[in-house]
C-alpha cells in the first residue's frame, strides 16, 4: 500500500540551529515527492518538489531536501532556522499518471528563542 | 493574481443542517480536491475532480457531496449525514504534475 510516514509529530529547535525533518514513503512507482508548509489557520504552501534528476533539491525560504531511493526517504533540511519557520510541515508523494498525492500526517516545528 | 478562493473563512452549522463551502480557482487547473484536516490526522481526501461534470470519492466521502459544473468551481456540501463535521476544510487545484495550490481554508463548527 502507498503511504507516507513522518516519524516526528513535534520537533523543537533553537533559533539559528539546523533542522532536519524526516519523511519515509512506500510507493510502487517512481515517486514524485513534495514538502508543503502550513502556518496556523492557513492553507498549505509548496516548499519544494522532486520529479527526477538531481537528488538534492532546493526550495523556497532556504529549505532543501534530499531524495534517497535506497532508504525511501525525502528528508527536509535547513541550515539555520528562523522564528518565522515555526509551522507544520507535510511530506507528500505522488507519481506520473496518478490522480492524487498522499500526504503524511505532518510534523509541527517549534522554535525556541 | 491567480489563486484559489475559499469562502467563508468561518462557518457555523446547526444540527441537521446542510452547509455548502465554496471553492473557486482562476488558475485554469483541470483538477480540484477537497480535504478535511483534524488535529493529528493530517489531510484526508474527501472528493476530487479531474474534469468538469466528473468527480470521484476520496477516503472519507460519506456525509459529503460535490458538484463540478464549471472548471473554476468545486463546491462542497456537508450534509446532515456527516455526524462529526467540525474540522478545517481545504480546497486545492492541480496541474497534471501533482503540484497542488491550496486555498486558505474554511473552519466549520457545529453549534
């Protein structure tokens, strides 16, 4: 069955520290992979996407993610977080020809001053 | 600017009442989606539509209905058969590459 797992429900980091949010997927086809961010009471905004090619993808707001096929992972990273990065982050997976994508349950990021 | 507009932002429903959530897009996207979001549950797909006058049930369609009479519009009706409708509802549209654009959501509360 197709699925996306975000193992961490909550993560807390200090402002200025590095960040890594984990995402593992199970998908039969070659996946399209996405990270979205949601501020409280708002919709989701696309941070970055991977379709093919270079396995390290750059996104908006200084985020990057690395696709590791052998580990079925697509972890999100940022070298130095800012207080404005506090939000909920969703990993998602889809594939060419599929009608829809599957979302993980999200990781809520808290930033300590 | 192109985008998705959801209205209203807040909606209150009485027991036994049907309510309709609006979703309009001017992105010229063919596909549109409705999700329900509850704390700790992530996004659960209610209905989706790939083309006008056609739509498919998602994972939690019971108690909901939709229509797709125009490409730009995909309204969601929460019927009285939905016993626990209090949630945050998100509408999205997509190009053919699974890249979704989301609206800002409607928070529905039963009173």
